[in-house]
C-alpha cells in the first residue's frame, strides 16, 4: 500500500469514527420522556399519589406500602412517601412525611391513604384518608391482596395537613372527627365561577360525593354527585384493572378538572369518565369508557390517575403492574374535544402487563 492510499484509508477511518461517535452521542443525549418512568420508592409499591411542582422540582406524595404485602397488615400503608424529580422520569426518594396517629379514638389511628396536595395562599395543603382498621393480623407470608379482607371495625374519614415548605407537615383537622367529609380519596379543585373549593371523595367503589368550602378547612357536604356504571366483565379495561378486584373501584382516586379543550368539567375515574357543565352534578351525564386503543389494540393505562402537563404535552399518571408490586408510570395522551383523550404513547410499564 502506498503512502497516498494509507492516508486515504486513515482519513476514511477517522470519518467513520466521527460519524459513529456523533450517532452514539445523539442517541445517548436523546431526552427521556415521562413514558419511560418506572418507579416506586425502594422496597415499596406505588399506589394512590399526588404531584405538585415547586422550585423547579416535581414533588410526589403517595401511599407507602411494602412491596408484596397487603395494606391490612400492621406497618403497611401507615405513612406517606415523598420523592422528587426534575423530569418525571428520574426520582429521588426523600423519606416519609405524614404518619398515622396510632392513638385510640383518632380518625387516622391505623392507616393513611390517598394524599392530594395543592398550593393555596402562602402554603400547601395535603388532604388524605384516615383509616381505622383494628383487624390487622400478624402475617409472615407475602400474600398481598390474597389475604382475606376483615372489614369488622373498618372506618374511613378525611383529614388535612398543612405545610409551609412541603417537608414539615402539621395535621390541622379535628383529631377525632377529621374534616367530617364522607368517603375517602379526596380530590380538590377551585370553582372560580362560584368562588369556592370543591372536594370530591369516593363512596364505596362506584360513587362520588362533592363538598364545598371557602377556606379549605371547613367543609359542607352537598350530595352524591356521580354514579359510575357497573363494569362489563367481558370488556378489556386494561391489565391493571384485573389486578385490583376484577374491574371494580371505578370511582377511586378521582381526578376532576376543566377539560382543556371544551372548558367543561370532566371527572376522570380509573376506567371510565363523565363530562358535565355543572361541577356538582355528574349524575345526569353519560358514563363513558376511555378510548385506550393504540396501534390496533387496547393498552393498559394504570389506576389512581393524575393529569400532568409538561412542555406542552399531557400525561396521565397511574399505578401499573402486578398487584402489590405496582410502579408509577405515565401515558402520553392527547385531549379530544368531545371526549376525554386518546393515547399518543403508552407507558413502558404498559408493555409489561
């Protein structure tokens, strides 16, 4: 090989390596999307949760449950886990911030469920469900929800805690009665037209109640405001639905908001949704099933949803995966004017179900 040929070969080799390096760098630097999220605090499962954005960080609060165990065991679902993220993909677990009272006669003696956090005035409010569940047996096996539910003595009430900085939370509801709002799984929104706050809570598994307040602390229950349809056992609502009781719990962990396109009120349940002009009455509107088709097949969108907007895109969060080992995932969605949304990109966890 002469000198000229050798130089040409070296130049071609350098050019190839440069192209390869550019391609590899481009692939490596491709930003992650929330649909890549696959998270639960170490050793725990992800369940009902809430997000709030503050100081450039997303703060995630969720029921703290030990992976593989049933919530009815002592030590499980007795506190709220706290994690933070810049991008909804990579999360850092920060600890546990709100705990069951463990005091006789209190409304949240044994368990704490379903946090919902919002910012108002100069502070933050965390609504949660306080549980009295005296039948909490010792169990060494990881039976999860296969363990029989012992309902005797079970009670549910709504509680409220306040924080100035999202870290130090102080309970401000009555220690015995709570907020005296019926049901569980609070979701609170601002009804600007009527200058009030509305709190939606789950009654049983298929109904929702609405209460109102002017100060977020004192509440008046208005009425049952929604009845979800009995799920069809032959219909595919997504893989996760089968893992929490056979398509039940449609009204648990509701999200209620103004539809971004139609400006009507939309109540987003686990498997179904309802649209209404009146935020206190969804009973006179049809109950519809989500369109979760993607590439010709129905995909899983998880349960216990929240709706999050990031960089002009919308995502529905959810708990995905095997029962008692759930993880946090996000589905990218696009709002539909005359419905709820369609699927733009499924969660990576949906492919695992």
